[in-house]
C-alpha cells in the first residue's frame, strides 16, 4: 500500500468519525426552550438580586421539614402543592444572608416565556426578542400566580433554608391541565393526573434536567401515550393540535360511500344532481333510458362514458376515479342534461 493510498484511507476515516460525532450531537428540531443562557447569568455575584430585606418574610416551617441548601453553581427547584402567588413561594424560604435569583416558565398566555426575579437583572443582561421566537422574560412579582407543580429555579450566592417540596403523596391528588399549544414545564406525580383537551396531543415530552449544565432528554414523541412513562418527575411537554392522517381519513370516508348506483334517464334528466364516490374504487352505474330519445352517460375530465342507449334500453357502466375532485356528467345528445360526480 503506497503512501497516497494510506492518506486517502486516513482521510475517509476522519470524515466518517466527524460525521458520526455530528450525528450524535444533532438534536431534534423541536427542542424545549433553552435555559442555559439564563442560568449562566445567575453566576454573576454582582448586580440585582433578592434578599430578605426586599420583602416581609413570613418563613414558617416544621423543624423536620426544613432543608438546608448549600451555595452551589446549580439551582434548587421549588414548587407549590396548590396554585399560589410568588409571595407564597418566597415564604417557604429562609433567606438568611443569601442573595437569590429566580427563574420559572409559564405557558398561561402567548407568547409563553420565562418569568424571572429580579426582572432588572435578567432584562439588562439577557436580550431576546419575543416576536422572533424568544422566551425571555416576564416579571415575577409578589402577586404573580404560580400554578401547582410549576418548578421555580432558585440560584443563590450563600447557604439558605427552605421548606421541603411537597411529597409524592401530597402531589398525587394534584391535576395538571395543559390547554395552550406550545411548551409547558411541570412536575407530574401520576400520569392519570395529567389532562389535555381532546383536540390536543403531545408532540414530544422531555425530562427536565436537574443540573443547569445538562440538556433535557426526550422520552416521548409522535403523540406517544403519556400514561406509559410520565410519573414523579419534572417534564417539558410540547402540546399541538391533533391532525388527522389524510390517508386514514380518506379510508374512513370511503367506507361510508356507495359504489353502486341505479340511474333512470327520464324527462331529459339523469335523475340526480350529485353523487359522491370513493377514490380508487370501481363504481358501477346501472343505466336505464325511459325517454323516447337516445341518451348516453359521459364523464367529462375522466373522458369515459357508457354506450348509447336507445329508448327502453338498459346497460351497466363501470369506471374508477383515481384522483379526488368534481367531475361533470353530460349526455352527448342533450348537453342540457347535466349532473356531478364528487370523488373523495
């Protein structure tokens, strides 16, 4: 093997490895909103934050239900067992000397967006136009309503305390209703507590990462039944309108359409204005001429027709229409005789 051949083989191997790596790293087109740029900003120790001095704290928690949260580059996730205000959630936190920032995501009105506090910090450091598909940012105020099960991410520069999140048992009776199209972020305790309208479906479902450095993991797509795997975790849900499969829809319609018709040509008329027939199936027309003059049955657009029927004659004419549409029927002897065949 000469050196030129070796170099060619080496080049092909490098190319194949590169393609393989790119394939592994390639994400589906429809992925959850990107939290990473927002969470990166919380690492700034300077700038706006929320402390115990910014509101009247009402921290009340049973001693055995208190959790110590150490300072970390990662976030802590809090959520409420029932719908409540942001102030309700703040009252589950003992700030001590910590300075905190908050991020959540709510799809209650379009465009859905991340909701943050303090608003000034995020709006000054993170620019993304909502009109061009961005997700930042709405303001979390003390009166902002947060639905049960919506995770609120808390970032801190020091240790603090929280009331532990509601247990799985507490959340088993909480029903999550997803009504709007688009992305939703919720904790779900049991799959049978997740409800969406009959007109909607899951386009995809992703596990929400417990670490700000990780990416969401897709666990369901293409309308997969949520009852299979959605339990006791935080999930991104993408909701879309249900769409019918055109092929299945056509098949269902075909089952309800006639393929055999009796047509009596009388008084210079076919005896019908319109008939509907299934696409791709053989249609039978049983013709009888009750007039004293000759007639035929000709389908324009299909360029097929019956034989000529003299007075009192009868015949059977068959045809198949392979493209949906409306086809005019005439008698070549009497063009005023007209009808339509609609193929579906």
